[in-house]
C-alpha cells in the first residue's frame, strides 16, 4: 500500500500495515491528541453526539468505535448510557479507563471485532477514515449486525476520494483512507448483516428481523458538510469540521423502508 501524491513522511523502517500505523501512532500521542481535541473551537461532534443521544433510549446500550482516551465523547455517552468503547490503541484505552471509569473498554480492531451483544446505538466519530476503504463495506455490515432494529448509527466519514494516505499527522505517521461522501453513504445504505446466531440482549423483534433489515436506502439527512466536502480539500486532514457526518437509523423489521429524521 503506497502513499497518495503529496504524502510527505519518510517511511523508511515503518510498517506498511495501516492497522499498525494507526495503533502505533495513537499510542505515541495520547497527551498530544487530548490537547489537540481540547483546543478545537466549536467541535461539531458534540452537536452530533447530542442528536444521537436524543434518539437513543435512556439507559440504552451504546457502542463507540474508535473511542480514543474517552474524552469528551465517551464520557458524555457514559453518563447517559451503558457504554462500550473500542479502540485499536492500547495506550489510548488505558487512559480511557482512567478518565471514564463508568464505561467498558476493549482494545480491538473494528475490522475483526466480534461481540456477543446488540446495541441501541453505534457511534464512530473519528475512526472510519482510519480503516482501509476496501474494508468499509464489511465494517458497515458488522455495525448493522450489532444494531438492534430501530437503533441509530452516527459516523464521521472521509471527505476525500483517497484510497490510501500515509504521512505525518500530529507529529507521527498516520493512515487515512476514504471514498467520496456519496459513495460512503451508498455503501451504508445497502449493507445487510451477515447471518449469525442470536446474541445476548436480542429481543423477539431483533431475532425475527435481523436478516431483513438494511441501514436504509438513504440514511437520514446529511449535514451540509456533505455537499461542501469536496470543496474543502485544503482543510486540515483529520479535523472534525472537515468531515461530513451521517446519522442513520436501522429500519425496523416491520418497516424496511428508510426513515428520514431532522438533524441539527
């Protein structure tokens, strides 16, 4: 896997495995990343978190993919929901366990993650663009499999049509990969979960509908950032405000048609 044009980082001696690049990179910048996040003014992820939380049942079960050190997003979720945070970086998870003791945390790669639970909501505020894009469809299928019918999925997507970018980001090697926003939405819209055995927490509706519920033909309504994403190619890579965000609902087994919801 090569770097995209313009990637300016010496790769000598560095692994070519994107998963390792991401894990090692985030392991090295726990404090730096927290400072960077804390310095973002008007972080749009908080508004999306609120929109997601308002649609999730009180005391429901939520999964966050790519939780990092747990603040501020996981901490906010854990105050309201039974929250499981997953991250590929062991050091980020170690810090999350210190900062957010009320949540459960796992060091896992989302592309191979297996869980024996279903969830009322799944969030991926920063993590999808760190996954090689040829694996995005499979990740979306896993997410559909983890969601209970009627559950919500919120995710920040890549704003670039870029199969592979490896370069310096926050002072460390980092990997990004994405489709253009419309392609990502179509991938999500057509995902159906793979057949699987019932899981802990499945109710009767989940067991009846699990194989028949896609994420919706057009997931909810996209933020205006979607239309503007391609015009912001110069925006700093990885900055939350440069990522189009989608909030989608898993159709219920009794009504497979997509449902559009107002989003702030």
